[in-house]
C-alpha cells in the first residue's frame, strides 16, 4: 500500500515533475513559432470555446480571458464518479478540496477557500452555510449542472470582494433559455459505487409547446459507510489515541435529495422564467461517531434576458434568487445546534455593443441575508449582512492585441443585537493587456487590486467550533482586506498540441486568518481572527498532444502541474495550503469505446503553519472506460471507473480532517447515462 514514495521514488517523481515543467515551457516556444508562421489571419480565434459568463463582463471567450478558467461540461459531469462538488472539481488545475469526509467537499482555489471563493448557481449566490464551516456541504449537485465554470484568481469586478480568490458557477437548466428542437428531451442517470455501497439516480425532462418550455429534474444520492485504505488515523495520532477505525470510516453515510421545477417563456427577444427547488440532506460527520447534519433548503429563482432596441446597449439581464436554509447538527439524534440562513440576491447587467471599438457591460447588485448558529455550538449570534455594488468593465480588441479594464464599488453592512453596525466600502480595479503573436497563440498579463470586507463569522463569532476543533473568537475591529494580484497567461495551440501556462502572485494587505492564542477554552484550543500581510505565488501548467490518429482510433496524452506557496512575514506559513501536484494521462478513443488511464502524484507538504502537522505524499492511479453500446445512439453510454486502483492512502492537506479522515480507498463504479 503506497502511502508516500520512498526517497528514490520521490527523486524520480520530482525529476518527472521538472521534466514536465520544462516540456511545457519548450512547448510554448514551439507553438509560438508555429503560430507566428501560420498562414491564417492574425485575427482568427485560437479555437471556439464556451463563453464564460461568470468571468467575463466583456463577452470574451474562455480561451481569451485574462484569468485562468476551466469549464466542465455536462457530459464530463454525468460521467464523473465523485460525489461532492469539491471532489468533482479536484482534478482541475489549481483546485483542491476541503475533503471533510465523503459528504462535505468545497473547492479550494490556489490555496484560498471559504468566503474568498464565491459559490454561485446561475450567477446568484448559493445562499447556504458552506462558507461558515468545512463540515457544511455545498448545496449543489454536479449531476444537476449543464456545465460548471471555474475562474482561478480574482473575479471581484463582477462578483465583489467574496470572489477575491475565484468563482465557481454551477449552471443548470432549471430556467430554460431557448426553445426546444423537439417536443420532449431529457437525460436519465443511474449508477452504483463499491467503496460505499452507494447509488445515484438523476433525471431531467424538458417539454415545450411554442414559446413555453417546462423543466423538471430530480437527484437522489445515497452512500453507506465508506471504505478506506488501512487506518483512519495517522501513525502520530494512533500513538496518542490508540489504533482507531480501520478499513471502514465510521459515521460516513449520506443521503442527498433535490427536486426542482421551472419554466420559461422564450422568443426572439430573449427569455423570462422562474423555478423552485427543494433540497434535503442527512449525513454523518466522520470525526464524531454520533454527530450528524440534517439540512433543508427551499430556493426560488427568477431570470430574464431581454434584447434592447438601442444601438449601443443591446441586452439586459436580470437575475434574482431567494433562499430559506436551515440545518440541525444532531448529537445522538438530539438537536445540538441550529444554523439558519435566509437571504436574497438581485443582479442586473446591461451589455454594451461596439462603441468606438470598445465592448463591455455594466451592472448593479444587492444582497441581504441573516445568519445564526445557536445551541450547544453557539458561536455566532443572529447577524444581518447587506451588500450593494456596481461595476463597469470594458475591452478593446485591436486584432493583434488588446486592452481590458474594470472598476467596482461596493458596500457591506453587518450588525448584531449586541454590536450595532460595521460598515465597509470596498473598491476594486483591474487592467490587462493581451497579444496574439500568431493565430494559435494568446498571451496576456493582468493586474487587479481587490478589497474584501470581513464576514459575520470573522467579526462576531465567539464560541466552540467543533468541526475545526477550536474555540473561535471573532474580532469586531477587523479592517477590510486588500489584494494586489498579477497574472501572466500563455495559451498555445498547434501541431496537435494544446497547452496552458498560468503564473501568478498575490500580495495581501491585512489578510484575515485564524491564529492560535495558546490558551485552552472549554477543552478546545483558542483561535482568534487576526490580520497580517500575506503572499501567495504559484503556477499551473498543462499540456496535451495528439499522439496518433488514423481516422478511426485516436490516442492523446496529457499532463499538468500545479503549485502554490503562501506565507506571512510575521507568522510564517499559512495553514492548509495544497502541496505540489502533478498528473498525467492517456486517452484512447475508438468511437464506440473510450478509455483513459491516469496517474496523480501529490508531494508531501512540509511547509506547515505552527499548529498543523505535515502531510505525506501519495500516488493514485485511476482508470475509466466509456462504452456506447448502440450503433448510432451516442446518447446511450455505459461508464466504468476504477478510482485509486492500488488502494493507496491519500490525505488532502487542505482538509481540517486530514489526520483523521483519509480519502476513499479503491472504488469501482458504473453508470448508465441515457440522453433522449
């Protein structure tokens, strides 16, 4: 069982990583040379890709954004065997997961999580409690989505200071945007997994008559106790507490359900529609054998997109969502703590057509919410938060090069019964330049200055937070946090190669983080929110190449490398920063059968904060096969996966539970997907 590579193996792995990095850099030069000699027009786009609405207020395609961006489509989401949202996105460059057991996994982007990563559904805040604590599941199922867009790096111009680290936008089809090509269409998914004796069922049906389109969907996901490789506890914890659980992770079962119905009126002028969604969940917390979470959320959304009859302003988008969320933290079946969150968000955006060569958009948004955590774990009183903001973003494309910039102003007001009000005004600006040395090369550099106001928990928390094993004290005197981010991007295509290089550095002023005081309160170590400067630097490299293609059979190879370093001048390393990770894969496509073999190597993490432990590295092998059993019916697919084939022990350093809860062991899964 491979827990960590031996020194010789580690040296070999590091050499492999170095070779990959050098290979990608060499590829950059090769592709650039090919692009410069290409006979096609310099204006021709690199390739057609999905417009990423969440990231681009200026209408740029995904392959011409001035930030790192990844899009996971509906097919990949349906075939992905991962359960939670964070696990489903973990394979993307620059993304890790909080990995709080099999039920709760929230994305961590470039070492940043919580309130610094904005979680959205169709461009509106997810309005759950997942930012408050890593044991709270994100209330969004990957199987509900038609695609998921991830922006790595600040997206605050459009989405505010909460997006200082990035954005994850789950786009689903609850509110249809276009008429149907046929009277009835849909998708059905069913699957089984061995590691937890789990099952999943999901379905979506759309029916249309003329200009009206109705959408109904449902997801059910169940998992039993999860199997793990060996002991749950690390050797160091076993020496203190005894052997602990082995082979099976106690209290790791889960049940998630969601039901939604929506409809739209669509036409040449645009669309307008609404939807209602009800979600419930019940899952165990593996670190406490008798603790469970019982969650429910009712969400109502309304969206419209209207063509405007003006020469300059050509489209108006209005997006509204409201939510009633609550969950109980249960101890031996009795309610210990109740979390309540009610809120709404309204976003408007006007798209600007060509104005002297400039394109872009401007808009305004508002959000109100109340949040409380009361009971045994009463660490947050009832808090009211109000956000208001407005932005403008512009882009000028001169053909071979271009400019882009944006500005946002926003306010946040927070208050409790005991503490009247804190009010913050935050300003964010961004500017960038891009060039196209050839038709298959896109280079850019961007600079962003972003401000984020403190959250209710950072200001007003005061009590035990068991999921983080801490007695948490907020700091009502916190100032707003600022970040100055520089990012350089190269996207290179040609000769069967497709490569992406992202280099970034962010300097935070008044970075907000939890710091230990050295005191013990109610049997828990005390942590208080403090501020200090901090620096985040990193790189994300990826490349793929067509190795062989005879028209019937194609073989393609790919590799990626990601690294982030984060520390403060005063307190040293920041906690839970993902280590160096590299992956490589081979894809074989035959038309009826597709196969993939993948190796993911994660280095040990020794650059730790004063109060956290080191994490050993790991090597994980995954295999998958997709079969289209019916000739001429590509909408029917069987997907077979073998994840963690060697049953290796892998611990996610970004997780609060990494020393108690390893990743799942060997898992064989199968799914049947039918599109009609």
